[in-house]
């Protein structure tokens, strides 16, 4: 699914008028009609009190259209309030205000005291204050208004985007208005799915409002979302005439005497995700631990030759331990020298490369850091990374020359030119070992022939979807174990395949 950033949305608006002959008034009428239709579907009693918050820009002009069309649909109790009246409103804003007045809809400037009464008495609130265009600090009186509405827990319907939300990052600019429904135009925005965006947007309804598909596609080239339909298309097929060699060989370079479980989790996950062969390669003797997985081939890492093979994928890092940094770096360098195309670096492998000043990787390699690991790779704080996950994932991909999978809510998979937000997962995954399971799953999809971006996206989606199904079935988020992810994969994989 393509997404539009704030600046791209503005470009779409401009080009729609300049190159496609769609004037701004027509687009505004279509936007207002979309919101009015959603309100009509939600509000069953037309005597309900609807409070419409009208801002000083185009979002406020949209709100005037909504008010006028709701009255035409028979709603009788509409109250419009001007928020931050503009000293020099646009001609279109004034035109929409005049049209509303002709329909006997009058917008008032309300004091803080009056607004408290209006909010308390409202059954529904329509947010037409800022939309996607906000690029400045929210005035204190507006922040107080948003805080009051959020505290009252009213049903809020946002026009295009919740006011105050940064639609690129998913963080409130200062304080944002929480919506239960967001009616957005053209395409959805990255910030709807990142950070706090989902909790501020509520249910998202998208309307094209007349923007040509070719225009939207030409501009929405950098940010995407990956969900159930995309995952179903990528699930590897399993024809009856195939054999174990068809599905490749995942070689997990992991585990150590102190951390045997990480490599075992990754190995078992790789097998469960469909790999034909799974090997666990370690520096030390783990025979007493590996008997727990009779399906897995165990080898001493020092005895394994690295040879290019399109059916082989290497996962390096789970459980190797920090005391083997030089050996781990030597393995990574051997893989580069041998021109192994399918390699995933995780955990201790990421810590090793963070100490290297100059290192880059083949473009098909995959790095899977969480924000703490990426902070070391990029020499910035984890907090800074989480403030703009998509941007930092792209920067990391540019620095290291390969695909970067930035884990967390939500996981972002990036190349040097684009980022993809994966629409699955929840906080039940916040446990040691969950990342090892993910590495094994991605490794299995690499071995089965998916390209690196596809394998990473599908692996992340499946991993997160299992966690979502765990919660959906009534189980508490705190109780999920990484081994549960592996046990539940069969039924969830089938659901994805069947698009259930």
C-alpha cells in the first residue's frame, strides 16, 4: 500500500490543479462530501449535537463544507466554532464560510469557558482544525482545548488527519487531538501507522476524492505499508512434486556455551517457516543442547567452508556472545569475500559491526537491529531514532548499502530509497528471544527463493501476526514466550495463505 508524506500530499494537491485541471474548490467539495457521508453512516439520530471545530486553513474550509452537507442530509443540531480565526483567511476559506451562512450555519468565536460547555454538550466532534498541513508549534489555548476534548473521551472524527499529529512520524507535534475515526484523502500517511499514530487516528477511512491514480502513484514512491494481502501473495508455494532441496538450506551462525537458546530458537523457527535444511554452526561444543532439535544439523563453525549457493541463506548473530567479537567479525568478512548473497546479521553480529568505522555490505544482505542496536550503528540516541523511524531506517540502509529491518512498533524495513511499515505486531513481542525467532523465519524465506526485501517483509509480518493472533484469542500480552511464536506459526501461516 502506497503512502503519502506531508510534502508529497501538498505536491499532489498542487499538481492535481496545475496538470490535471482539478480546481481546489472541487477537491474541497469532494473531501467535505466524504466526511459528511462517514458521519451520516455513524450518527443514526439526526438530532444528535455535532460540534465542528474550524481551523484557519484549508482543513477549516473543508469543515465548512461538512457542516453545510450535513445540514442538507437532515442533521438539525450543528454547532460550528472558529479555532484560531485567521487575520487574512484565503479566498476559498471565506467562500466556504459564506456558503455555510447562506445555509444558516453560523460559526462563532468561543471563549475558553464557552468551549468547555460546547465540548461537554457535544455528542460528536468533527476536527477541522489543522489536518496534515501543520508545521508550527500549537498555541497554548489550542493545546488546552485538545487536552480537554481528549479527557472528555468524546467521539471525534478527524478531517484528513488528527490535528496536531505529525503525519510523517506518528508523533504529536505538541499535543494532538485523539480521533476515533480519521477520514483521509488521496492516500494514507506514514504517521498513521507509526509510533503513537494508531492511537490518535483510530479507524482510518480513505477516500480518493478525485485524485488520478497515476498522480498518486507518481508521488507516492518512498513510503509504503505491508499488510495481509501483500503477505498472502508472497507466501511460498509447496507443490507435491517438490523435495527438501527445493526449499533451501538455512545456516544459523549462532549460540554459545553461555547462550545456547538463541541459536536453537532461530533454527527451529527456520524449519517451521519452511526451510528444507537447517544447520546450526557454532564455535563451541553444543551437542548436549542440540539434541533438543533432532531436525537440525549441528556443525563446528571452524570446519564449515563458505561457498556461494543461491539455495543457502546465512543468519549470523543469535547467541554468539560478546566475548567472541573477533571470531564473529572474521565470519562476516569470510561471507563477504566468498560473495554469499543471502546473509542476515542480527544481535551480536550487529554489535561487532558497530565498532567498524568503514564497513558496507552487498545490497541483498539484511540487518535487523532494534533501536538500541541501530543507535550504536548510527551513533545517535535510540530516542532520536524512534522520533522518525522511517527516516533513520533509510539512512542506515544508505550507510551500510543493504536492507535494514528496524524492529519495534511498528517495524520498518528500508532500502536506500524507500521504507515499508509492516502492519502487524504488538508489545507481547518485547521479550528476549523473539528477535532470534524472527531471524530464523526471514532466513527460511531467503532460502526458499524470495528476494531479500520480500523475505524480510513476509518474515516480519508473519512474526507479528502470530503475536496479534495470540492477543486476539484472549491471551494476555505478558504471557507470550518466543517458543510460543514457533508453535503457533503453522495455523497462522495457513490463515495468511487463505487470507483469513
